[in-house]
């Protein structure tokens, strides 16, 4: 739960579980606000249909007196462990203790190390926010709240605009031209970049503007400086989100490549988990079959027929020993054998009994058939 200023109102954000679906949601409560017209919620209907990977989706809004006042509550999608850009980049960090030597004597001093956001990270933020603004403007709306305290970092350089639709409801009675609101979005976007580049909320104010511009010139390329100046420039028909995206189209392509690479990495991890799932199913079947006590009125059911081959294979995979009789714990050997078994290859292997008096030469395909047959017997007996 957090309480912050939103425009002229105080808002508190809660994490809540919805009873109907059991899922968590973020509730933004606007304190001491009396809604005069129910039609103000029409904006929420529009926002609830907007889906974009860089916008926190809006579900619904309602009024309540549960907090002993007139409150309006907005229901948004919940993202665990999300932090605002203010908390990540601008919130004062604890000082770092550094050792300094004076006349050969060590002295501990507190050091505050302001960090400059890497340019690659800045471009990622710019592209993501720009595409989100583009989506909103294309449906005839304005974001109206592009601020370091309302943009959430929900993953590695993944940002999402929050509090969308809130200002539309709160300012419902104030008529404003949508084109002007969209121009104000671009101006707020420019102020946001000034703030992030210079690590200061007041970076774009009149008295700090020139120094901030010089700081950006020293620490970033002219491309970022040109984007910031374009966004902060005077509103007019020449300034639009489409023109901005045209300016940074090369960075948009680079961001898309990074997103696709990230997708490939996730798919690779999912494939690894899928492989683990196959092996777990095999191990579960082993567990149902091996060392099973009396079954189908046979006291030694797990020691006879196909089950004996399965027992020998289990020993081959898990119970190998070296020349001195010490256990061999070789995970690679286990994984290779189980993968070959899952694939049912024709490769043959020798299974030796524990007393070394007998041995069998079988293929992984034969062993897989034995396991399926034995597990089928157990499963059939369960459902008989």
C-alpha cells in the first residue's frame, strides 16, 4: 500500500484479491472525491478496451464510502514487484562508505554516487513509452499522466504507464480539447526524459533548463538530445507522436530485435522445462512400478516378466558403481539414459543382474514398451 499525490488529490494504491476469479489486482483509491456524474465512467469503458504491452490495463472503476469518505476506486492489472521509475532511478539511495587515506591513515567517508542511466536503457524507455503513447493517440485519447511516479518498471528495462484513465474521470467536468491534451502528452514525455537523463525532477524547469541540456550533451549522444528538444518544443501541428517514431525508427527496430531475442531465450527455457516434465513423467512411472508389493495376486509382480527388465534398467541408470564399489553419481549419465528412453531409440545396452549371474541385451525401445505395458497394468488395475 502506498499513498502519493496525484494532481490535486491524494491516492492510495492497494493490492487486492478479487473474489470472483481469485486473481490479484491493483486498486487505486482517490481520497475525498465526490463523483458528480456517472457518465464520468464512460472514459473507463474506452480505456478498458486498450491493450498494449507498455500500458497497465484498466479493468473498471467504482465509488465507495468504505473508507468513511467519498472515494473513487480504479481497478488495474497487478504486476508483482513493480517499482516506479522514481523509486528506481531518483529516490535517494543510502550512502556508500568509502575508505580515503589522509597522511597514510585510512578514513571512512560517506559517498553519494549519482548514477547516469545508460543510453541503451534510455532508448529502451523512449521506444516503449512512445509506442504506448502512439496506441493511445490512435484511439483518440490522451495519456494525461506521463511522470516518473506513474511509470512502472515491471521487469528488465520493461516499463508500463500506470494510472491511465484516472485523470479522464477526475477532470470529467472540465472540457479540454483532445488535440491539446495529446500535445501535452508529448511535453510531459519530454519533461520525463529530462528528469531521467539528469536524475532530477526539476531538470526541465526554466532556471535549470540550460544546465540540464549541457548535462545531456556531455553524457548522451545528439540523437537523444534531439528527441528531448523535439518533445519539449512548442506545441504545434508539426509535432506528433508519429513524427517522433519516424525520428527514432532505427531504435524501434533495435528494440524489436531485442524483444525477439528475449522471446527466443524464454522459449529455450520453456523447452528445457518441457524436457524436465517428460523426464518427471518417466520417473513417476518408475515409481509406480519398481518395488511394488503384491499386485494382481502376485507377491513378486515387480520382480518378474517385463518388470524385471525395468528393475535392471533402474539399476543401470541409478545404481552404478566404480572399480572400488563406490557409488557413481553422474547426473549426465542419468539424463542421457532417460532421454534415450523417452525417445525410444534402437540403441542397445547390456543390463546385468545384481548377482552378475545373468545379463540381458535390450534396446531402449524395448524397455520403453516394457514400462508402458507395466504402467498400463497398474493403471488398469486402479480403474478396474
